[in-house]
């Protein structure tokens, strides 16, 4: 065990990959975990206990759609009894007054609700399902239950022009927090990069709208705005460092240092069937692969920003250069920055969004 490794704060529990939506920006892997390979209830209860034992205080019940799991109430109750703050990350589809009341009774503390657009036509087109009206109802239920509500919106070329409308919608929903995060190009989303990458004009138009709203709504609704990193000079401090704060357990029990880490084909993943969460967090090959700074190459190794952004994103480095230890090519100091510039300059050839779904996944 490396004595400098700190305990994890959060667990992203991906209970299932099943989902009623078909968003083309989905960051889940192209190959989804099938229902028959999902962890059973007893194993999830053990995972939660082991995670708490090594320090986890926040549990994000996520997916796919976590409401697709009938044992969600039991898992929420167990995590709460362990002393964790439990957050539900949901599309809102399947959330009824009775189900929410049960979850609240068992200790659910917070809900993150995804929204795809500012109006039914656009939102439902992006979700690939009639979802918008369900989300309005879900937001009402969440507020009526007295839970804090975060609205999460993935931004991209197909909805970036709606930023003002989306902010107004989140206000109407009574959100305490609105996260406007540009698409990250991992998993399924990478297939649709051509049609998801916002234009420079869209980014320029959104910036003053977000700035004005952030000021106007200060103290009422917090707005987090994350620009597409392909357009930045320096990369994001992805995960605040590899294996530093949070772990993800995938529906089949694979334990990931980052939710997108299955993208790194060279990474040998640990699984809860073979090792405890403690062993995996402290001693596994995958969690130690990019911890600290020893793995860094130049220019990161001697860069004055290495404790700020940790060399950027390992998944992006792998997807764009084939080497997960390379400097994130988004960085203007990376010798491979041209990979990103070429993507930005390339003509857009894709004509149709490839919607997320099991059929498309099989192809
Ligand atoms: Fe960050 Fe590496 Fe770029 Fe320096 S060279 S800014 S550490 S990604
Ligand atoms: Fe995996 Fe950035 S998304 S390290």
C-alpha cells in the first residue's frame, strides 16, 4: 500500500446500464453490461459496506437508470444506515410519488435529474424518447418531497443554442443547482463527435448568457458551466487526479478509477468478485497506474501546472493518442495537440446522430 494514498470520498454505484433514454452523448461504454451480468443485491450491500469501511461518505446511485433496479430502496437504506449521503442520479422516468416517498423514507438525501433540452420537441429528440413531460413531473415531486435538486444538462451542438431556455427551465423546476457540462467524448459519445461538437459561435454566444444568469441567480441557484475541453488551452484536472477521490463500481462489479476507464484497453480492471474494495483502492494495478506523478512523461513531468491538472485526462490521452500515460493532447504544451486541432478543423461528415441503444450497441 502507498501510504500517501488518501481514502476515497465518493462511490459512483452504477447499478445498471439499462436505461429508457437513448442519448447520443452517452458516456457509458459502447459495450453495455447485460442485465444477466449485473451484481446481485447481496453483493451491492457488501460493496457499500466495504466502501464505507475505507472512508466513502457520498454514494451516487447511478446507471443507466438506477430506478430500473427493484432493490434500489434496499441499497439506499443500507448506504444511509452506514452513514453515507445518498444521491440519486436519474432520468426521472419511473419516478412516482410512491417510489420517491419510499426512497426518502429510507434516507435518500439528494436527486440529480438529467434534462436534454429546453422544450419538449428538442429534448425528446435528443433523448430518443418522450421524456420531457416526465422530467417536469419528477422535478415537482422532488421539490414537494423537500429534497435538494440538481439539474444536469449535457451541452452539445444540438442544444447549445438553448442555454438561456435551459436556465429558465431549471429555475421553473426549482433547482438548487444547474450543471451545464459540455459533452465529454468517451464511450458512445465519441461516435457522434462530429454532430455533438459545439461551434465556436455557439460557445461565444453562450458565455455571456451563462455569466449574466450566474450573477442574477447567485444565492438562489448555483450554475456550474463546463466548456468543451477541446477548445481550452489546458486540460481539466480530470477526477482531481487518478484514484484520488472517487471510485466507480460498474454494473458487473468492475471497479474503475474513473467512470470512463473502460476506454483504456490496456488497463487491467479489478472486480469486486475477486478483491475487496480496500485491496482495490490501495493496491490494485489499475488504481495505482496513474496515481501521483511518477508515471508522467515530458512535458508534464517537469511542468509547473502538474499539481493543478495532473496531466489532464487519462481516458482522453488513450483515446486520442493510444497511450494513457501521454500528456492529454488537449494541452497546448502537448506535442500531440495537433490531434485535437485536426478534429476541430476537420470537415463534419457525419449526417445522422447514432442514438444510444442495445440494437445500435450490437452493431
Ligand atoms: Fe498539464 Fe501536462 Fe499540460 Fe503541464 S504539460 S499543463 S501538467 S497537461
Ligand atoms: Fe477517465 Fe478523465 S475521463 S481520467
